[in-house]
């Protein structure tokens, strides 16, 4: 089960990276047509924003898995192995709890937008739920990854991103 969650997170991170490449292409297209032909598109800016929102949320689990989230290890890195593991489990528990809350309320907001029929109000008039649903999807995957990381740390696995440890890649565990 752990490998499935790891691989899903890594696949979403790869999709996220390609979405950022697509964003670059969309913005380049917009600049090209706006300034060379004085003919701006109606879709590039909004679609780029849409991709950026999704790319951000779906990559979070892989960032956590690789130990690449911002961490301040001044005190924790000086602790012994057991207190360090306890601190890691605590921080992962906070991430898991926040993810559960964000997932719940994000789903409520997206559902409300869908039921009401809220739209972006731009020329494309994209339904709001299409971007808002990225929050519960991304945080659900992050919640699962945080729970997997808690189980790993509790079983004595190295803490990814901690001083003296290289980030763990999905195929290594």
C-alpha cells in the first residue's frame, strides 16, 4: 500500500512538472500573439492559472515524501534519534490534521460552487469547482502520504530531508 501511495504521489509530481512546462508554453504563446500580432488570446492567462493551481496542489505529496518541504532543524537536528523521530511524527501529524481539514472544507466549497453554478466571470467562463476541487484532491493525497511517512518514521526508517539523510526516492523503499 505504501508503494502505491508513493507511486501515485510521484506520478502526480511528474504531471505537475509537465503542467509547469505547459504553463510556460501558454505564456510564451500569449506574449507572442499579443505583442507580435497585437491579437491576445482569450484562453492563455486563465488556463495557465488553472494549470498552476492544479500543479501546486498535486505535487505536495511528492515534496513531503522526498523530504523537500521547508524545515527548520536547528534544534531537532541536535536531538538523538528517538526525540528526533518523535518531533518528526508530531510535525507529520500536524500536516495530516491540516490536510484532513483542508480536504473537508475544500470539498464543501467545491461542492457549493458546483451546486450554485459559480463561474469565473472571464471570457472562458470556467466553472469555479474545476479549480476548487484541486484543494481536496491535493490535500487528500498529502494526507495519505503524511500517514505513510508517520508509519515509516515509527518503524525506524530514516527521516527524509533531515540532516545527514538524503531525500528518499520512491523506488528506494
